[in-house]
């Protein structure tokens, strides 16, 4: 049997501002932006450049209950993990783009990592895994 995660839903306030942040600031690719008239919503998918892993479904909050979780989908913990093949290239580019790093770069046993916020305050790890790590190269 083979299975894989293909999308992770991220609740956002507005489709266009989220697309702008992910494609312009993080340099993600816009994979799909399709209007679904029967539900009056859009199916918006973004993915890191060159990725063959899970993509992010930008899901606009449509209820008051959902709006409360914008920017805090994981209760203040790091929610998403962006792996890179060159930490310092991406870290410096992201800082130049004005990305807010809430924990600066640090070398750990598993690799180099820093924590940043997306446009709504969700926390992400930017990390370059040590080549010996089990997830390195995946």
C-alpha cells in the first residue's frame, strides 16, 4: 500500500492576500486557483518551489468559529515545517522580504532551524536537516 499527504488546509482571512504572501514573500508556486460556484468559494493550492510533498490549501474562513483560528491553528506551537536545501540562502532572502523571525537561526543536532511567522501569525520552522537525519532528502 502507498499513501501520502497531498494537502494541508490553512485557514486564511482572504484568498488574495494569502496568495500574495505565499507566492511573493515565500516564493511558493500557485498550483491552483479555481472558483467553485456551488459552494461560492475558491480552491487555492500553493506549494514550495520544486516540492513533491504536501501542498497547502488556502481555505478562507467561512464561519465565525473558523475565523477564531486564523493565525493560531496549533495553539501557538510551530505548525508547519519548511525544509530547504540551503538554509542561509532562504533565511537571508526571507529576512530581506520582511518575514518576521521570532526565533533566530540556531544549529541543532538535527540541522539548522529558525522560526518565522506567516502573515497571520502561524509559526513555521525553516530548516535544513542534517544529512544523517531520517527525513533528509525526502
